[in-house]
C-alpha cells in the first residue's frame, strides 16, 4: 500500500500520492485546498487515475507520521524537521 506492488500501480502508492501532496503544498493551506490542488493536478494527466478522498487522507496520515507535514491552526504545512 505504501510502496507499489504487483497489485498497486506506482501512481496509486501512498508514497507517490504523498509526493504529489508535498508538491502541491506551496505554503500553509487547508486540507480541502490541498485536496482540490492534488485532484486538479491528477485530472490533467492521462497516466494518473483519480484517487478517492480516503486514499488521499491515508497518504496525508503517512506524511504526518513521517513528520513531513504539520497541522496547526487548521492549516497544513511542510514539516520543519
């Protein structure tokens, strides 16, 4: 689930989606704004299938566990560590 396997394509792996979240996170943003940005970016690409919100949240949880993102005051931002 985190990494691609023979059953999970690379564009659906949580690590790939997490990288897309970090690329979309240009500054402090709300979770819904990041969700909209990731969907917009994936919508323009033929090779990326749309993702469900629960899959997006799992990728966000992974980033939070890795301290790659922080959530404070209702805003999401890249981790400082």
